[in-house]
C-alpha cells in the first residue's frame, strides 16, 4: 500500500475520532490555490465550444491530502456558493469569485466536512464513494457507488445538518456494478428525480429511471461513441443537460454534453438528445463528473463543470464555467 494512501486513511480515521468525540460533524478550512486555464490549449483566445460560451476555468490544487475526488456538484442560484461531494465521503463548500465581466477568477472560503451515514457516523470505504448531487424539495440527494444507494440529506446551505435517509431504489441498481451504478441524478421540473446508471445495460443502451416517492419508472439512454453518463442538471425550460465522459489510453479524457428535451422524458422512453458541446484535446479537459446549472434572467444558464482527479497526481481538479443560451 502506498504511503500517500496510508496517510489519507490515517487522516480519515483521525477525523472519525474527532467527530465521535465532538458528537457531531466538524468543518475544516482547506487552503486551495486556483490557476487559470484556457478553454483551448492550442488557442488561448478561443471562447466557444459548440453551444457553450467560455467564462473561465481554474485548476484547483491543495496541499491538504483530503482535497480532491470532486464528483457531484451544486451551485446556488447566485452562482457563487458551491457544494460538492468527494470519492472519500466529504462535503466541499466554497465561494466562487468572478470579475466585473462575469468571468470566473478564483475560489475562496473552502471547507471540508465529513459526510454522515444513516447511523450518524462519518462514512468510510466502501460506503464513502459519493458520485452525484441533486437538490429537490429543499433537500440534497446524493448517489453513491461501491455500495450503490441514494441518500437524502438536509438543505443545500448545510446538508450535513441532519442524519440522512436511505431511499428505496430498484434492485438492479443496488446489485449493479460497484463502479458503474447510479452515476448521475437531477430533479425534473415536476419534482421527480431522473437518475442514470453508468454501466447498467438496458437493451442497446444504458438504464435510467424516474424516481417518485418509492416508485421507479424505467427508461433507456441511447449510448454511443464510448461516452458514459457522469452528471446531469435541469435547464430552466425543463430540458436535461447530460454530462458524459469517455476515456482511452491513446486519446485520454473527453467529455460531451447532450440536451435531452423535457417532452421526451417519460416512462419507457428511449432518451437521445442533441450534442451541445464536446470537450476533447486540444480543449482543456479531464475526468469531468460534476455539473451544475445556474439559471439566468434571459432564460439561459451558467454551466459549471468539475473534474474528479481520483486523488491521483496524473489527473487534475478542473472547475470551468460556460454560458448556454435559452
């Protein structure tokens, strides 16, 4: 076992001990540095990718070994307050900084807080692999891999403030691949949850469901080009923006965004959708897993993407902001 992994486990164990001693969760400030990155490494002036207008990108780094693995993402309606979940079972909160032109320039006030399970204790492997966030009815829903499940936490301002609830899921999700289960979730405009599996096959596509108070209606996501779903968010008009990722040894990481029309999302449907943008080299890209949307007054939205570095020195934590028209 590598020394870095031993150190991270020791830190997590110490965190558990502190939380148990304090009888609650404790947020810890974390120093994060942000380095600006271009949208296109071959053309620093490039400002569009498909239907997306680039509004700034950052590479986030920290000397704290507990920072990284950002997978699920939510950004408040003001476009500034950020909540993310990590592969090691932690909440990461921070404030985004923009310049006068509305371009992302920095991140401040970052904190890390352990996630709790239904036993009110901090999550530890294999229960800690949080993957996606959705906010519905004023509560934060989080999906997990390894032990495939869905939890409902408190409000996005302080999701750790209440003990989570374990919500029912179809058996095929609970028994799904340890690293290919419930990967993307979003709230539809009627309050129900739309969820996508990363590697659970259904026919020629991938499995998806609409969840509503314990009921689950099955859908199928068309899959092609080696892209797999990693995140989803709902646009102001009800359409769903699906984030997908592809990886190959020769090509590295690529990501794409598909817009799924709201009218197509119904029980038994086969979901397709038009490709809005593809991020592949020489465009700046990595293991993009988190997506959040911030509605704008003109009907458009800010699209915020975050990448999961898997706590690996070979990958990066990227935070990028785009604008999509209404």
